[in-house]
């Protein structure tokens, strides 16, 4: 009898345990559903995660896209800058060329105006060759025998708004000629003072930077000479027309014991900038 009573007690204990577990589960489920609003919605949570990932991916993609566009824009700007710099350089070159053309036209018009008023038969020419070392003072002009140039023809120029003696033709080719300038140490020309009319001989001293020398001037001219007086060709000897400007007195050398005096002359022509000349012929007509 006691054995049977023991089994019944054991069964009751097992049933009570199952009932207890069931009640706990029911209570837990009731509690869960009663407070479900306080827990995050799993679906919404997942959507939030994916939205954040999508926003991050979009931000990274936008960053790289903008970076690539910035690099492309920078490259385009560099090309445009280079083109603008080249265009400005071309415009500056055109501006310089236009200015040079205007200056050349002015000089040519000046030469033309002088040529039209020149009373001598003359041949306009341009200097096309010089010796930069000054070892040989002769220079080359672009006219020769075909244009009527002959040896011993005088050469003049219109420079700094005045005419001046340049030199003489020493060699005439078919299309080019050599001119000996008046500063050459082999050059001599009969001259006189424009105002006092005293005469002398002007000679070169081998360099355009050294004043010319006028010698054999009568000592009586001493009281009538002044710095700045103009010296012109006298016309004696037949090689040069009279009255062509040679230069102005820059220094007077006088010694009591000498029967004649010497003066230094600054040439009218600036040979370092000389471009155009006129070869004179038949000036006695």
C-alpha cells in the first residue's frame, strides 16, 4: 500500500511542474505582447540599418564623383589658362609688330617727304650690312650700278629732322654698293663754317664714337667761332654739293704758336641708328 501511494505523489509532482512551466510561458508571452510597443520594430530596425548603409554608400560615391569632376575641371582650367597665355602672347606680338610697322611707316614717310623736296638727282637706298666690330667702317647699301650708283658719289641722309653728310661710294656692284662713312680715318672733305664761312678740312678718326677733326682753319677765325656752330660742306673739289651739314663744333683747340687751329666736330648723323640714305648724282644741274 505504501508503494502505490508513493507513485501517486510522484506523478502529482510532475504534473505540477508542467503546469508551472506552462504558466510561466503564458505569463511571459502575455508580458511580451503587452509591452511590445516599448521594443524596437525589427522591420523598422532593419530598414534603418539599410538606409544608413545606402546613405553612406551614396556619400562615398558622391565624394569620388565630385573628386573626379574636380580633377577634370582643373585639367580643363589648365588647358584654358595655357590657351589664354598663348593668345595673350600672340596679341602682344601683334601689338609690337603693329607698333613697329607704324614707326617704320613714319620713318618712310619722313624719308619720302625729304626726298620730294631734295633738289638733287638722288637714289634712295637702305643700309643692309655693317661690321659690328667696327674693324671695317664701310657699310653696304642695297643699290648698285643697276640703279645708277657709281663710285665717288656722295651719300647723305635725313636723320633727326635734319640732313647730314654720310660718306662716299667707294665700290659699286650690280645691286649693292660699299659706302665709306665720314668717320673713317681715310676720309677727307672740304668744309666751312655755316655762319663765319671760314674753311678747313674735315677728316675722320676711325670710330663713330670719336668726334671728327677739322684742321687748317685760319687762326683769325678764333674770335668768331663758338661751340655748337654748324660745319657744312664747302663744295670745293667737286665731289660734294655745298651746304650739306657735317656736324657741330664740340671743342676748339687753339695755340698761339700755330698758324692754324683745329676743332672737334660732333657729326649730325647718328651712325649707330642710321637705316636709310640717299646717293647723290648730278648735283651741278
